[in-house]
C-alpha cells in the first residue's frame, strides 16, 4: 500500500506583506571634506552621532534654549522624533506587545561613520559616512538632515 504524499503548504505571509507595504528605507552616502585639522577617537560612531544630534537641534529647533520634554512643539519637531524616541510612560511595566514603557525605542536612522582606523585628518581630507533613514516621515526630512 502506498500513501499519497501531501505537499506541505507554504505559510500565509500576507499579514507580513501588508505590514511591509508601507515600509520605506533610504540609504545615502555623504563625502565630507575637512576645512580644519581634526582628530577623532578610535570609535568614531559616538562622536559622529553626538555632533549630528547637536547640529540637528540647532538647525530645526525654533524654541531656543527649551528642553524638548516640556516643549509644546515636541510632537512636530524633527529632533525629538529622531533622537528622543520613547515609549509612553505608564504605571504598568510593559505594554501588551511586551515592550517596556518609558524606555528608548530604536531610532529611525542608522549613521555609519568612517570605518577606517585613521584618527587624524588634515585640511582637505575626505571622510565618508552613510546614513540610512527608516520610514516615510524620516525620509521626507532629508533636506533638514543634509543641512545638518
């Protein structure tokens, strides 16, 4: 007796495809030229992220010397939407999806600094950085990020 083998059915991935239908990702490479000598730490990521954050706040903040947490424009401002992303605080420790309330969520960008061991750069040296933007709203903010 032979039994007919049934082909395994592929899982239904339509819910995943539905979630990804509006997902956007954009990657940019910037070539920077130094206008003065600079010295960077061995791990450049932290330095680039810090300088990028400070410069972005100077570019987009219309309420100077205001703390973002108390600013009335916080929900519309690019800086806190990129650098101060948090779950909403709640009296409960976690949300229904298991995420922790009051903790940082991933930033909607990835900044990749020069990955070379070089730390000292003379005038006219070039550095390449990559910036990946995640989500439509973040990608639409590109002009502000270029100005930064």
